C-alpha cells in the first residue's frame, strides 16, 4: 500500500474515536463542506482515510482554539489552494487573537462584578440576599463595571 494519505481506511466510528468528534458532528462538517464527502462501500457505509483524519483533527484543534466555522473555512482555504502565504494565516490568527483578548476583558469585568456581588453577601436569608437583589437590578453591570 502506498503512503499517499489514502491507504488506511476508517469507518465513521473509527474516525470519531481517533479525533474525539462525535459522529453527528462529522456528518455535519461533511454537509457544510468543511470535510469532503467520503467514499462509500458497496453497502453505503462511509470510508475515511488518513487525509480525512488529519483534516478533521485540524478542524477540531482550530475549534478548540476558538476559531469560528468561517475562520476554519478560511484556514482550510489557505491549505487547500496552496497559493496563500503564511502572512495570510498570521493575519487571520491575529484577528482571532484580538477577539479572544476582547472576550478576556469582558470576562475580567464579569469576574469583578461577581466578586463584588459575592463580597456583599453575609449569608442571610434569600429575601434579603444582596446577590439576588443585584441580579434583579437592571443597572448593576453598568453601574459597577
């Protein structure tokens, strides 16, 4: 057998086990074009190869790092066309990094509000709970952040 990425055949279950992606997700990625439509056996079962395994692993890792589906498509587009530069990948990554940093800032603000709310609680009863009261206040987040 050649080592062209196509020699080892995997079932959808095997692909799922090897990547940690659930079967429904694999089918969804095929449906939306992130994964290619696989070959099928004469009985209609999907057959995957090492290229599919690598691609799905790439997609899973990208998603774990918070890249959106559209960003993953963009990254895969760079890989598939082979005419993009590393600068293109870097630019997309830096855009994503900016989004991540904004989310971190938002989470830090949320943390401060939650710490403030928790610090106000003296362990009384629910009708007099400052946390419950704060959650009812529409202005809480803007007044304290």
